[in-house]
């Protein structure tokens, strides 16, 4: 199906440039953790096209905003082909800083950092969990926020995603970002690789350690599953916990952490026709009868999504795992 593309660059020097008829190809990539949204495009050098670093880029498909961000890099080869790289607001979170947060939610932390960096905020969902303390020294702001999201996950079992929703920095629970897109035998799918493993993000023993100033030793709390230890061997996750947590809170964190990580990780790489708007952190339904031992028909979490538009053809590469 032919898509309607609107591709505008707003020059800070004044004027709007419509690029949809000039661009040869473009690519938009989002990752669930640690990276800003990235948009690249190529076009042949044109004296009527003048923009510079810092100008705003807006890319929409069928009236739906896909990417909103800023020009960061331009390169030109001897044949006059120009490649431009743009990033969304998460790029500005690469700035290093030091913070001490007490009894604040991940959303509170995002708002404070956004205010300090003069960044807009969009939809910020209330996690309902106040982190007792989070102290970070000379860390990138994106890593500080991810640490807050991880603490929320380990203590509540709920996974939240930081992304740019076009209006500003956004935080939502993955479970509330269910897409109506279906990828499968009869829907969009062109190729896939399905992997099961207990190698990368699987733990059946959680060891949490809290320093004890009175004894000079550490208090150790362990939660483990003897059944999966017998099956896979001992796969231990070791972490230091916040000094402000009490015994009940530490035990609850250990239990939630074990529940999340004590499983076979089932991951999926998919090549498919494109579905506008999909981004990392969303969940989509995958239905493939011949996948794995029994076939797959369930929602998966998108870890990385790459859209490509070239010669009026829209394709995607997806990396996902089952929750």
C-alpha cells in the first residue's frame, strides 16, 4: 500500500523545507534502553536545500508522526550524496551529572532531570513506587534514569520504558503500550530467527547484599529456585542494595527479581513489511505456527525496531523477547 510521506525540516534561520520528494532513503531506529531514537536519511546535493546542525526534523507517515528530532551530523561524498543523522530528545540525556534522589518515583526523577536540561516532557506515567534513595556520581543522565527504571522493576515487577513521544520525554509501562500490529505467517512477516537461552539474562539465584556498619560485615539475602538450579546449574545475580531498605523490603526485592529473571529467555529477530509508528518498548502480537517446538502466539516486547523507507517500500527489522 502506498504511504503518504510528510518530511519537513524547519530551519532556525527561517523557512520550512519539504524533503519527501528529494530523499532517496531514510531509516529510523529506536532501542528500549540506553540509546536515543536515531533517524538517518540520504539525498543528492541540491542548492535549494539549505539547513544546518540543530535544525528540527519532522517525519510523518499517513498523518502519523514517526520521528521528531534535531540534525546532529551531515556528511557528503564525492558524488554529491549527503547523509544526515538526527536524534530525538534522549540524545541530550547523554550529558553527565551527579544526583541524589530520596523517596522519588522514576517519573519524578525524569521531570527533575528534564527541567535541569531544559527538555520538554510528554506522558509520564505514575509508577506508584518511591525509590528510597538513588545516588549517582558523574553518570550520564540516561543511565541515571535507567537505574531508576530498573529499581522500579526489581521492586514491583513492572517494566517501564523511557522514550520520546514527540511532545517530550515519556515514561510508560510496557504492558500499557500494546500495539494492534500482528506479525505472523499471514501478516507482514518475511523472515525470522527464534532463539531460546539461559545465557544472557537468566538467573535462578538472587543474592542481595547490604553493608552493615555496626558489624562491619554485609547482611546477605538470598532467594533461589532449587528446581531450575538442578536443571540449568546455579546462575547467580549478585547486587548491592540501598542502605535505606529494611529487611522486608530487601526480601521483597529479591523475590521480585527472582520471579522476573528465573526463566528461559525467548528472543526473536524478525524481518517484515513496515507498520508505521512501531517503536521499542511497545508490545506486539506474534503468531507463527512453525516457530519453536509448539509455535508462537503471544505478545512480545520490542527491544529494538528499525524502519527503512526506500523506493516507496517500507520494511522493518525487529528484535523482541517474550515476557
